[in-house]
């Protein structure tokens, strides 16, 4: 009952062009049927994400570990709440990040869980920068 | 089913069969001469009601499956086509959807009856555990059935429930992938859920056979909890129990028919009339009402894994009930303390159900935790403790002795409590929609409201004109074909008028012999063409907000009625939240934005729209559409007409539904009376 060959094939890596995404904006692309949020973070958002005491977080992880070096402005996360799989809304909540409307989980501008029932941070999908303005997800 | 039968049929052909397969003797010994306690009350008829409901669900389900398409792109539409085009498809679907709720309602009564009268105690432990297994199978079946229409609640319910398994350490994620057959809930998931939804009812039927077998070995429990000793304590199953069960089923059918014909969407969620969209989560995901208490337990535990364990243990704990409650006295009738705690437990379950439908915030979370504790405390603390400290009242020596000393005052109060509780419980769904502090749409007098409601033909025709001249430039009506305009219960056009109406439209057809697409005039069989080729185009042309298709809009929108209105709605048959909301939004545009509300660029202020910022500009203004019949050309009149038209578009067979409903009610009431008097006659000598 595991995924069949065509489903696996359709889940192959995809390339996303980042050049049209302005600072402070974010786009949502679908990969393997999952929404992937790609946020072009502002200076303020990056600073907020880095100013947090990592040890105090429910799921401790530094912002540096969640983005690619040299591309700190880009946050790429799977937009599926780690609680029960709803889709959080970007640019909402108290932490300049994501807010899940189902059970009220709040994520910060690094996609880390800060408040609510979700147990873990929004996962970062496997991706790499093909060029400065293009990433490959998968 | 209690051993070899000595039954001998008199007909030689039946004798021939009986010697080779003693099936007639089996039926005879199990359902004819089988001794049933004389003192059973009407709570015992729920076993028969449940068998009836199982048969009903399988029967309607098999026919529905003949018309349903289990594909992510087609499922939603195929369900709509069942309702609109299949002969009596609306009836089949309502019977099946409301039937699921009625099935659960009956099973809860049946379980609580077992709990109250101690039907799980020695020697009926296996019987009880088989019942819990049936209940678990029912929950799985009900959940997967709810996914099949592939609306928003189907999709997100499936996502939330399958994600429960991801809480299992190490293997959780792999289990979820296995359930999905992909990387998220999608077409493979729908396909396997359809397959399993078709399979599980037959497994249930199999376990029901075991359940009945175990019942007939151990014998039925009874309200006094003493085993039958002499022949005087029992009566033969047929005709006594048969006719009593028949009367019980007839009464139950009255409730069932009330939902089927008058309140088909009362227990459903308006969001499920919106096709599934993996990119948009509904603001408030709630399961069907029958899962709400367990959903409340899940949410009240702050840790994810613990929450999932808590939810499943809430059901599994029932299996251990025979050993948790060690009291020798079976029936709570003779246990003064257990009786009180039982009713507290019932109240806890109902309140948990209420909380399960509320948004998880503030006081609801705390109340949820307290009640979750109470739920488990009943099984783990109260019942074990009571069996040690409680002094039961003396139990009668035999059933016949109990009947002689019968007092019937309790029954009435119990019935009243249960009806009130049931109404509260059933109504939860209506309350589930979180209203965001917006104004409640004002009620309207609709010609289609109430048990004899009919569409106003004039309003339908005017509404069609408003839709065609105003709404159709942005909104589709994709489930309506031109032929529908000439159908009974609709706007009342003739077939020729509908054909002429259709020919005004240009319909894309093809490819032709040269391989090109071409345009031709519409035919009655064509559907209303949509203004945009796809959702993205609609979104791009309208500032990011796609205008929704209007075919189902009056059923896909609703607003919170709140406690206690949703209880009254059940009795008054108020079903017009959708039309009230649509009419209110059409008239709710205001130039002046009240203080404290900020409306983003490109949005408009609307008093009744959730959040008040709507992307649609004020669509109607006075005098915009000309009416031929002299009706006032005002926004209020336009709104009323177009809403009536859209209500018909969403529910084209409503008039047939209500008409048949009345006939069914007349029949059922007469039938129930006949059953009652027959039952009285049959039991005349036994009391």
C-alpha cells in the first residue's frame, strides 16, 4: 500500500525561480502535494529569529541551522503544522512568522514553534541553491 | 444459536433442507422460541434498531457506490450528480448520510444502556467486548465514509485523523505514508478509503453475528439484572420481542425521517459543500458530532503523543469495564450511588462533545482537561471504588417478583433527560462554526422554509435574470444544466423556453474532424458555462480572490447559531442559515467604514462578511435589472430573488423532498400506532 511508481515519479525534485519574490514577500509552491513556503525575509525578521535564546525554545534549533549560509534571507519550510497537519498562515501570529488556524500553534520567522500544541518546528525540506536566484527542492 | 434444535418443519421440502442444513431450526431457536426476559424495557429495542440501521446503511451504500466515482477530481461532482440526476439520488444520499448519525445515536444509547444495567458483567464479558469491537469498526467506517464526498471537511478531517498516527514514535511517519499511499492526502488515499469503506460494514455484519451468538449463549440481561429462573420469567422471542422491536424501530424511523426529509444538513458541516482544496485550511476543523467527545479528549492533553494515546484509551478502556467494575449487583436500579455517577458520566460525555466543537482556547481548554479527568476517573476510580463501598438495595429473587413490584416513575424522567441530552449533543455541529464577532445575518421569510415550503416561481425566474445579468460575469454555476430550468420544482419554464434560453449561450465543443475546438449554441443538456477557464484565471482577474462557484453557495455558507438556538432549530426545522447569510452579504455593503475596522486596499467593507473585508465590490444597485412583472427593482428585492434562485440551484429537489417527507410521516405515524396496539394485544397476557 506504499506509494506507487507514478506517485513517486511525480514527487521528483522541482526548481523554483526566486527572482520575482520581493523582500517581505513569500510564495507557496506545491511539492509532493505539500505546500512549501518560501519567504524572502526582511532584516527585522532575520534579527528577530537570531535574537532568540535557542535553549528556551520548545524544539531548540538555531536560525543558522535552518537556512543556507549566504542565503540567510530565504526561509524554505514545509507549510504543514506539525500538530495535526493543517496549513499555517504566513505573516500572522505574534512572532512575525506563521499561525495555524486549526489549533492555534504559532511559529516564528524561522518557522520554529513558539506557542501552541505543535511539538516541533516546521520542517525544512531538502533543497539547494542552483544559482543565486534559483533553488531546487527535493 | 444455542445448540442443536429439535425443530422439525412440517413441509416435506423444508424437511429435506433441514436434514442437510438445519438453518430453519437455527432461525426458529434463535428468533422464534428463544426465551427473552419478560421485564425488558424499550431501551432493549435498540439492538433491533441497530441491526435495522446496519442493513439500511449497507443497502443504500451499495446503490450509492454504483453511482459514485472515487477519484480526487471527480468525487465531489459525482456526489452532486447523485443528488441531482440519479432517480431518488437525493433520498439515497440523505438516508445514508443521516443514517450514519442515527446509527451512532442508537449505538450510544445501546452502550449506555449496557453501562447502566451492567450488561457487561459475568457471563457477558465477551459479548460486551465484541460490542466494543463493533463500535471501533463503526468509527473507522464512519470516518472513511465522511471522506468520500471530498469536500473541505472531508479532506481536512482525513488529514487531521491520519496525522494522529504520526505521533507514534519511530514508525509513525511511515505508517502515515502507508495510509496515504503518497506524500499527502490525495487520490490514492481516497481510493483506498472507498475500498475500505465498502469492506468494513461487512466485517461489522460478521462481528454482529458473533455478538448475537454470544448474546444467545449468555442470554439477555434485563433491567433487574437477575437471571431468568423459571419459565414464568421469560416470554418467547416471537411474537413478543419481535413486535416490541418493530414498534421501537417504527418510532426510531420517525426521528430518522425527520432528518432525511426536513433537516438533511443539520448534522453536516457547510464547509463540506466546498470542494476539497489542499491549499486552504478551513478556519475550524471539527469531526462529525459522534466523534466530538474523543476529539475533545485529544485536544485537552497538551502533548501530541499523550493526546493520541488518551483518545484511543478512552475507547479501549471500555474493554476492561467488566473487570473494573467488580460489583456483584448488575443493575444500577439497585445501586443508589452507581446510578448517580452514571448520570454524571453521561453529562460528562455530552459536555465533552460540546467542548469538542468549540475552538481550543481559554476556558474551553481548562474545562476539557477537567472533563477528561472525570471521564477516566469514572472508569478507573469511581467504578472500582463503588464496588467496594456501596451497599446495594436488595435485588428481587426473580424477574416475576420484580414485575409485581414494578415502579415506573423512573422511566419518564430518564426519557426526558435523554431527549434533552440528545438534542444538545446532536446540535453541536451547528455551534461548531466559529463566528468571528461579526453581526448575525437577519432572518428572512423564505417561501421555501418549513415542512411545506415551496419555491416562489416568480422569484426563481427573476433571480435567474439577476444571476444572468449581474453575477454570471464573475461567478460560475457549473452544476446547473439548462435542462434543469424546465424540471419540476424549478423556475417553471417549458422545455422549449429552456432550449431557447440555452441557445443564447456559446458553448465550446470539439474537437471536430479537423481536430479543432469550435463554438456552438447551447443545448438543454449543456451546463451553464463558467466565466473563467480555471481557478487561477479567476483569481488573477479578481485581485487574488477567486469568485466562488454559486451552484452550492447557499449550502456552503452558514453562520454560528449558538446555544441554545441550535436546539430550537431542530424542532422549528430552521435550515436557512445559508440563504440568510447570502442575502445579508448582498445587502451588507456600506460606504462608511466603522471606526476601528481597517479595510485593505482593493477590498470593500461588508457588515456580514466574516472579517468584514470582502474583495467583491457592491454587486447590486437599485434599478440595475429590469423586471417584467412589476416587482420592485430594489437591492432588497434583487437579493431576495437571486438568493431564492441560488437556493434552488443548491437543492433542486427540495420540493419533492418535503412532499415525500409528509407522505412518509403520515405513513409512519399510522404504522407506529398499529405496531403499538398490536404490541399491546400480544403482551396483554404477559404483564
